[in-house]
C-alpha cells in the first residue's frame, strides 16, 4: 500500500497535471496516508518479531503475552497512535508554487523539534 501511495501519483503525473500541487486536500491526505503506511509497516514488523520471541520463550509469563487477543489490541493501539502522531501533516502541509509540504512554518518546526 505504501508503494502504491508513494509511486501512484508520480506515475499519474507522467501524462497529467500533478494533483499534489493543484489540490490542497490531495496534498495533505497523500502525505498523511503515506507517512502512516510507512510507520505502520515498520511497527507491525517489529511487533511481529516481539510476538514470535514471546511465543518461543521459555518463560510462561512472556509466552502468555503471545495471544491473538493481545495481538489484535496492539494492532489497534498502533494504528490509533500513528494516526494521531501523523496528524500534523494534515495541519501544516500547504502548497507554495510547485511544492507540496511544510514551508516556513514555525509551529511545524517547533513540533518537529519536540
């Protein structure tokens, strides 16, 4: 999904006008969804590794952690967490000239520095 969101608009612009610099909504949503997909793919792989480690552990308490019910809860928590963390893209992205992104915004700079 990340690949489609990342490359799809670029392939579209080969024969058409760039929707990122024509539509502020598309500019914001593409950056938001792309960032969420990138972070979710990384975190899902990391937590899958932790789950497999817990499942094969000699410790009973750790092995009890590797249950489908807990995995589903963690997946939901990760999705909610990254949906909130990446929301700054919906707020700070703007179009200036032929560029879609965060441009000269002190509030965004402060957010990124924190």
